[in-house]
């Protein structure tokens, strides 16, 4: 079971002067859920090298059992500091791909031609493609073989407009995940803010927010079995 994790390389939160990156919990929870089931995991980013951690996700009030495990995991931290380059990844080498969220993907993975092509290849091979929170941003330009948006007519979820408003970043982000999924024809649905919620439609798995990362990992595991 070889799984590719694609993380953001982007660390600037728009024009706020603050840092962003990937959300630790959305990486750690699926990482350990899959690793503990024997998965071989490869980490990649658009630029390669260190994947930036969103400082907001690395605080005591955002801590979970998985993030505490990550904090003490020398090997995992080494891997985050030395990710492979996304352009060197071949979908043929993997059984599934998983995209953790955080605000970073809105700026780089949403517009990365290599990421788009990678997701399209995984999809054409009917392999699981999974995204949580802001990571469905990476689906913005992804198409089916017939040129229609990949999410069109599919049941999807992702970080909600109201959750974005709650963290005060509606005017900072380049686009809202919920709006983009709807605009691309996705059958978007959500639960109350910060509630765990994930959907699977065929090989596409999406989760609403950080609380949903474990659900996404469970669906991914089940699909691989």
C-alpha cells in the first residue's frame, strides 16, 4: 500500500504578513492512521524540501493525540523537512494520493499544473484521491477526460464559507473553497461549522475541516481494502 501525500510549499498568508502552510492535524491524523496499517508513505511538495507548518495549527489548543505524536516523532519531522519534489512523482508508483489542508494550498496547489496532471492521472486510473479542509482547492482546475470539472455532479465537501468567516480570512484568501466547488458543479454539502464530516463519491474523498481528517483517512483505508 503505497500512498502519496501532497503538501503545500506556500507559507505566506496573503497580504497579512503572517505565515501559513499545511495544518499539522490534517497531516498527522491520516499519516499515522495509514502508517499504523502498514502503508508506505511518500511526502511531496511543489518545491521539494521543507513543507511549511501553519503556526496556527501548531499550538496547544489545536493539539490532538496525533499532533502530540508528531511532535515527538523525529523521523516524521525529518520527512517534513525533506519532502520530494512533486514533479518527480509518478502516479503509477502509488495506490492513492492524499492532500492535507491548511491555507497554503489555496495559493500553490490550486494553480499547480503538475498537481492538476497528477490528480487527473490518479483519477483516470480510478485510484483514491482524498482531500481535507482547504485541500479540495487543489481540485479547482482538475478535469475529467471529457474536459468537464472533475467535481461536476460529484458529492463533495470542504472548508465552508462560514468557517472561513469565523477565522477572519474571507477577504484574504484568493477564493473560497465552498464557492469554488459549487461553481465547478460539485454537489456540495456540509455540516455545522467545525463538525466532522466527510464524503466519498466513487474514488473521490473529501472532508470539511480539521475535525474531518480522521474520517477521510478511514474512508481511504476502506477503499484501498
